[in-house]
């Protein structure tokens, strides 16, 4: 187990990496709000970063070793909270950025958690189910001292699902000698998961889009939507928005996308995806690339895949009036500046995609109380939190002449800073 404590590097606002984007956003918010320099310095670096080597047995009997990470950016407002991602491009800097965004996200939603993130640099599609289980259990064992219901609560993120959460919960529980459901969220309902968690991020994105349209005076049924990413978040969002009466004109996944001006049918796309594993090639729609999808003529663009897809290279070509960030960090710092100069209304990730962690919070509360809620209760409480957070950010943006991202950071960073100043510096 290695504890890394890195010296601070100056932010490069023109850099395209997630970490450069996250630092530049924090630095900008700190300047706008006149943040105390000591607190700013504390918030620029994660509280702890753990780097672990994850050896596991492949089905052919050989051994493979992957690199894993778990970062606690901040725990001043409560236990560290954040997902776990499996992707070949995962590295420490990416996990640090994602952990920092979790800190602000929890603060904006006013849920009593700090920010964390974990990742393993692996392509999970290249592993069998049993290899994935052995790798997950070994990763969980390596980060065991870092996690716990009062310490740090992992959850699903890119390429991780409720099976992976079950294995982590089981590994942790076996080590403790009793079941500890509150150690992870996004679990199956049968072992303490929450109703409504699976679709919570997408449902939150939908509520945020509705709040945005209401504020801008646009009717729900008038809008066309393009969604990049058709996984847990994008796929579900396409269905919810279609059911709500929006015209979903384009969707895509890693293999490519689809466009139909009159609107796509998510049910037909889901059936096609089940057969071939991708949305690409679904009959009745024109093919589009992922790059083309971002530049499609539509009202609302929902990047729901990876970081940094809108940057200085393409921000001037985005035609949507609204961009709602369902992914974490899909727009670079400089890309964001171009969009705001062009008058595009950007709803930032730390507001728009907080539905997932909000229902994770509900799950943790239900686990601790051993008292479970109906799906209607979960969805209604989620709606209230998302709408309140939107109104707070929108009001601040209006009052102070800020972008929605600047306002969300001001609120999120401000709440964390207030907690630091209230608690004082130890020792
Ligand atoms: N991975 C999700 C996110 O980025 C959810 C995290 C959680 O539920 O803890 O917000």
C-alpha cells in the first residue's frame, strides 16, 4: 500500500486533462469568491491518495497485476463518497479530479458527504466474469482500511455495476465477520440497495433539464435532445426524456451513433443494442460519429460519456442552446469559456449529475436505519433536492452575473470552506 502526497502543481487552464480542468475551475471560483488563501491551498490537493497494486489470477492460471487507486479529496462535511471506475486510461490524476468534483457535488446537493473516487486501470471487457470478481475482491482487500460506512463509501461509475458493488460489500463484510451494507451504494435491493438508485443519475439529469427549460421559458415538448453515451446514464436518460415527450434526435456509444430528425425510439434502440452490444447500426436512423453528434443542430446536448469531449477544438461548433453535463468533466476549462461567450447555457456536472450520489445518500441512510423506502418516495425526495439545488445555483448566477458553473462552484466550494473554517485547523 503506497500513500502518495504530491507537491502542488500550478494549474494550466489551457490543459485538457481532467485534473487541469478541475484545478482551473477551483482557482477561478476561489478568485471570484475571495476564498481565504489557506483554505484554497487545502482544497487544491486531495486529503489522501492511495495507490495499490492489484494482482489477480486469470482463468488460464497466470497472474495479472493492475494498478488501482482510491482518492479522498475532502472529508470535512462527512464521509468520503464517490464511484469506482474500471477503464484502461484510469490514472491517479484523473481519479484526483473526479474526487474533487465529488466534493463540490455533495456540497451543492447539500448531502453530508465529502468527495472520493476510485479506479482500476483495466479494460473490464477483456476479462471474464470470474476474473472481474477476483480482481474486484483483491482491489477491495487492498483499499479495505480506507473504506467503511463512516469513512468512505464507494459506488458504481464507468464500467462498474451492482454485481461489483455486491463483491465489494461481501469482501468487506467477510473481513468484519458481519454484514455491512452501508459500505457501498448502488447495491442490489436484495442486499440493502435502494429502490430507484439504478436510474437516479439519469432521472436527476431529466429534472435538471426540466428546471433549465422552465427558467429559459422553453416547453418540454418543443425540444430536441442529443445524447452522447448510451450506458447507465445516457441510455436511461434517453428513455426518460423520450417518455416525457422530448424528441431524442441523436444517441451514440463508443462504436458510433444514430440520428433521426423526427426522433428516435429508445425501445427499438435497446432491442438492437441487446443483440449486437451497440446502438450503432440500428435500422431507421442515419449513422453519425461521436464527434458529429456533439455538433448536431439540437436544443439540448447531453454529454454522458467521458471527460474532455468539448474543448477548444470543437466548442465553437456546438449548436445546442443548452449543454447539460451528465458525464463528469465533459467540457474542458477553455472549451467552457468558448461556450459561455457564445451564450450557450451550460448546466455543470456537479449540479446536473448529482442525482446518482443523492440516491446513494438515500441508500446509505436506509442501510444505517435498516428501514427502506418506496421508489415513489426516493424519486420524490430526489426531485426536491435537484430542484432546490438548481434554483440556488440559478439564482446565484443571475444575482452575480456568473455562469452556472461558476455559481455552482461558488456554492460548493463555499460550503466546504465554511465547514473548514468552522471546524478550525487541527492541531
Ligand atoms: N459515480 C457517480 C458520480 O460520479 C455516483 C457516485 C456515488 O453514488 O457515490 O456522481
